[in-house]
C-alpha cells in the first residue's frame, strides 16, 4: 500500500508538470501566430510641372524664338520640361540666359535651395546662378547684388549644408507668384500660360529677394572653350536640391 501511494503521488506530480508544459506550449503558439490587417487611405494629384507645388516657369526665348523652358513630350501623359539652349554653337562662344527659367514655391512653408548639380556623359560647359533681377547678367554682383553662383562646368559651388536661396511660402495658386508674400494683394505677379512652349511664364521685372519672394530666377550660361570634347548634340539634366523645415 505504501508503494502504491508513492506511485500515485508521482503520477499526480507528472500530470501537473504535463499540464504546465502544455500551458506554456499553447501560450507560445498563440503569441507566435498573432497577425493584424489595417488600412489607411492616401491620395495625390499629378499636375503639369508649371502647376506643381515646386514649379518651373519660363521667361527667356531661345534661338528659335520659343521659351528656353518648354515641354518635352506629348503634354498629356508624357509631361516633362527641358531647357533648349540653342543650336549651332562653336568653340570660344559664350551665351547668357539671365532668366532661362524661374522656380516658384507654392508650398505653405519656406523652401531652401541648397545646391545645383548637372549630370551628363559629356562636358557641360554650363554655369548656373540664382538671382533676383530677371534681366540683369548675374555673372557679376555689380550687375545684380543678389547673384549666387551655384554651378561651374562640373564644380558644385555650394554643398548640401548651404542655404543659397530661400523661397518664401507660397499660396498654392499656380496663376501667380509674389515678390513680397507679406502683402500678396499688392505684390502678386501673373504667370501666364504659353500655348507654344506649354509652360507658364513671366516677363515681369520686379526683383525677387531671398526669403521675401516666393520665386527666384535661374541664369544659365553656355561657356564653350577653344578646345571642345566633341561636336554634336550635348544633353544632360540640371538637378536642383531643396530642403524645408516644417513644424
């Protein structure tokens, strides 16, 4: 009888251990197989580059009488803008476009332009400035004190930590830009639609000031040396870098 009670007691202990083990195993399995599915909506709108929140507008004309800034593509599903800087240039020639294009901020907060680069498999022969006086040659601060050289034929002048120009907050209205955002009713400027180049443009000579106006002009110079890399078509991409601090 003593032995039998000992056996039963051992069996009860083993069963308790078995129950504890099963409980741990079951709990582990539950934790390892918990999944969840949720949904969150999103939306965005694709618009023309002259109507976007950081938009590009034309001003100067190229050698063919059309804006240097123009649409490349069918203007419906393939909408890209490019600069046409002209044709039939030779060595030792220089050409300036003081307002090759403009940049307009339509965001409700300031946007900083930090630096500009150009990507190309060829020599670019380009110099690029930001400045406020549309019809002044920005190659000299005596002509335009607001001039900021950004790119010089392969050399990025400002780095990513530099604030070269600040675009004041915009108003999300692609029909206008503003030279003083503190008083839009008196300082707004129309950006008219060009039916040939298929971009918005402005010929207004009101100067832009960094941090005050929501736009800036981009001067592009083509400076061809006496010895060139090759004849023929030269292409590439101008890359503009922005930063913004939002609360």
